[in-house]
C-alpha cells in the first residue's frame, strides 16, 4: 500500500465525523508522512497499521474523549492502540506528538481564548462606557450653555428695551425715576448684547474647534490600519 492509497482510504473511512475534525486528522497524517520523507513511507504505514484501524481510533477518541490509552514516554506522546514492536526510524520518530495531543492542545487554546474574551469584556465595556459618558456629558454641557446664553441674551435685550421705554414714559411724570429706569434698561440691553456675542463665539468658534479636536482624536486612536500598514 502506498501513501496515496492509505490517505484515500482513511478519508473515506472518516466520512462519518465532522468536516473540521476529518480535515484536521487528514492534515495531521499528511504532515506525518511529509516529516518522515518518501524513503520512510513504508515504515510509516507499517507503524500506523491499516487505515481502518487509524479511523477507528480517531472515531473512538472523538466519541469517548478518554486518555486511558494515551501516555507520555521518552519518545513523546504515544497511544497504546497504535503501538508496534517495530521502531520508527530515528530521522522522524523523535519529537513527534500524537493526533490526540495536538487536538487537545487546540481545544485548550480555544477555551483559553474564550476565557480571556469573557474577562476582557467587562473592562472594555467599562472603558468604552466611561469615554462615551464623558463625550456625552461634554456635549450636553455645551448644549446647555448655548441654550442658556441664547435665552439670557433674548431676555436681557427684550427686558432692557421694555424698561427703557417705560423710563422714557416715566420721565414726563417723574424725571428721576424715569432716568433710573432708562439707565437700567440700557444696562440690560448691554448685558444682552454681551451674552449674544458669547453665544455667537461659542456656536461659530469654540464648538467647531472642539468637534475638530474630538474627530482628530478618534481618527488617531480608533481608525483602522490603512491598506499599506504592515501587520505585526
């Protein structure tokens, strides 16, 4: 039996398991043959046994998940069901781990990744929530200040005009009181104009500047790497 025949029969016999497990097993034994080299192909087939035996061990391993047949020896990870008295050539025997060991390591890595993600989610949510809350709080404060300045400007200007008109009318009956009302009205109008200027500066000057700064910060720290960026 050649390597090609062995792998074709093994692929047919593993048709009953999931495609990912089937492909993983086939890749493993193909790599096994590659590491051994063409000159040791017959020795590998003799060491592995028939494709039916290999397929049965893989299926039983997937169904039971038991380690009763597996052990670590001075030659690495071995399965007693695959044991033969014939020894593999020294050129490719040492340092080779069994299919079960590689599959267990892969599952362990996936479990570790899931645990890391679960632990990182609350931290990321807390940081993201804090940043979002700060941005929303700053935006809310600016909106409130804009509304307050606009409202104050309108109230002062309208109230000042009303007070000045009342002072002018009062001058005919009580000049002193009329002048005082007029003075108060003009003062309120001046305050209203100052608040209006502050409103215009905030809307047309400060707010656009702040938006540009926030946009630049987000673009610098959260943008995706460009097409030409090298992956580390």
